[in-house]
């Protein structure tokens, strides 16, 4: 199973936006910290607390790990390494 906490927000939300995306510009930061710095104050409405990205990455999420996995699979997010070529690891021979 892919470590869901390591998925980027655009992978979880299946966002296709690449140009001008603050989260993609700062992939090592969590998106809710980036949102808190934006001038439109998205975080002031507590949107992040209900967001699947936030719930996936939080240690004490209100959803169980199995529930998050089911939601991600239903959305079509690749969470099984055998089905996700981008997460497969190779041995020294490249296979």
C-alpha cells in the first residue's frame, strides 16, 4: 500500500492545474499552511478541516485509515503500488 500521507495534495484531489499552483511550487509544505498565507483567506472558513487532503495527512483524523483508502480508491487515486507505476520500486537491474 502506498503511504497516503506522502501523496501530494494534487494527487489526492486529482488536480490537473500545473501553472501557478502554490502547492506544486512548494511540494514539501502541506497545502493548508500554504492556504493560510494566501490573500483570499481560504483557511478562515475552516475549509481544510473537511478536505480529504487534510484528513489523509493528519495523525488524528476523524476518518479511519480504511475509510480514507476507500474514498481514495473510489475517486480513482492510485494507492496500491502494484497498480501505480509511479510508486513501483525497481531492483538494481531496473526490473
